[in-house]
C-alpha cells in the first residue's frame, strides 16, 4: 500500500508538473550589446521582463558589435531569432524591403506608441507601417564654450537663426577665436554638419530622399545646402582635415574655438579636458529656412521581429514592454543616453535633459546620421566630398558631379 501510495503521489506530481512545463515559453533574442554599458542594460531589461512574465524564458545570443553587421544578414535567412536589435531609418529599410522584418504597427496602435514614441515615428515608418520599436537615441547639436562666448561678447541665447550664428562668427573671429571647430581626418564628424544644414535648409523628407538615392546630388536644392555651409568656412578651424574629433574637443576645452557640431557622447571628453556644467553649453542647430518643421539628428537603436520568428506573440509582448516609459527610463539610465518615450525621465544631467526636450518636441522627424541613412559606398564618397569642399570650396561643381556618378551606380 505504501509503495502504491508513493507511486500515486508521484504520478499526481507528474500530472501537475507536465502542464506547467508545457506553459514555459522561449524567446530567442540576438543582439550586439557586447560593450559594458549596453550589456548591463540588456541584462537588466531581460531580467525585468522575465520577472514580469515568468512563463517566458529569454535566451540571449550576444555578438560583438562589428561581427553583428554580417551575422544579422546570415541569421535572418538561415536561423532566425524571435527578436533582433538594429537601427532606425534607412538602415532598417533593406530588411523591410526584402521581407525580413515584420510589420508591428499593431504593437504601436495597442500601446499608444504613436503618441509616446512620436518623435521617432517617421524613422520607424516605411510604407505607412512601423517595423520595430526604438528604445534609445542620443542628440547631436552645437556644444559650446561659454567662456569663449563671454570673451567675444556673444550671447548664446540670441542665436536663433543661421544668420545669427554667422554674425556671431564675425565677433569670434575679431576675438581671435575659431567660431566652429571640427576634425575631419576621420570624415564622419563633418557629416553631422552636412546633415543639419540639409535638414534646416530642405527638411527631413528631402534629406531622406537624398540619402535614399532619389534626388540627384547636382540638384539646386543640394547646392543651396553647400551655399549655407560656405558661409561658415572662413570661421572654421583651418587644419580640420589633419585632426581627429578628440583634437577638436581640445580646441573647445582650450577656448581657441567656440562651437562644435557633435553628438552628446563628446560631453565626457569635454569634461575630461576640464570643462564643467558651468562653462560647457549646448544649443540646438539654428533655423535656416523659416517655418520649416524642426528635424533633429539622433542615431536611434531599435529592436525588430524577424519574419522567421517562431514566437511572434511573445516577441510583440517584449516590444510593448520595451516601449514603456518606466523601462526606457531605467534602461537609458544605464546606457547614459536618452529614452524615446516622452513619458520617461532623464534625471538631472543638463545635456541629457536638453536633448530629451529637444528631441521629444521635434515635429519634423529624426534623422539617423549620414553614414546610417545612406549606403556605405555613398556615405564614404559623400563624406570625402564634404571634406574636399571644406578645403577647396571652389571645386563644388566637380564634387557634386562625382557624387552624382556614385549615386547612379550605388542605387541602380
């Protein structure tokens, strides 16, 4: 009897345990969050999600950042996960166009994301549908040395338009200070200048069409961008082609230059050089075309559901969790970047606070950065052209003709 009773109890336990085990579900998530801060942020994200949904086990496969660029093209076709991180805008377009990311517009609609993630809506939308959920971005803009402004007698608050900025440049020059510094040795920093000049001259839609290959580089509207750029060249650090972005940071720190168009990641370098919240300022890029909807530059990281996902339902649950204001606040606190949900918070860092306000109120769209928005070959040729223009502006027509030939070849 005792043996039979023991067997009966064991059978009862098994009958209860089997359905419970059957309820346990798995999500496979491929990511390139291998650097310390992103890795910690994603580990916490997954732990919090599993705590909220204990019936779901998230299996994370972490790739190194560079290797992931190749790996994603392989695993989307051969062994698809349920979730994969990537980037917004034209960087996600190739995967959308070949059907490798699924439409998640229902996640946006059911969770009120059209409003709460509204600043990134345009960069997540292709053919009127949303193809992933953004979780972090960081602003670009103008970082400036307040002491240099004081020395030149310039009031930063008075700079609202590009003409205001150029007028201020004359005062900086008179004080022996470069109005604008940058380091174009590695090319990419000056792409931020081009992007902002185009966004402020022609707007977000035009900029996206240009980087998508739909507009000729010889178009008069493109030439208008370079005409605005030419205005600031006489006031730009002369040896920019020989220095890296960190060297330009030193120019700001030393006060030999006043302004720098750069991303928020540079704040740490500014402070390492000795600047503080008291003498390092930030402003949004000034208006060029009056009344144009204000677009901003903010490289945006995203998570998508591949078309080959085996657990789409729980993957959508994960995206909804990721999009919440509390989750984005916590995650970006670890990343040191900005949440996209307008209901999130960013603490007391003045640069993050300024960036959050600027991006959350941008009504013209969020661009990703030239080398994210354009294909690699076009981006490289474009940035080389930008540098050549800065050194030899009289070569503009030849530069644009060359870029047009690259456009025709790359986008054919």
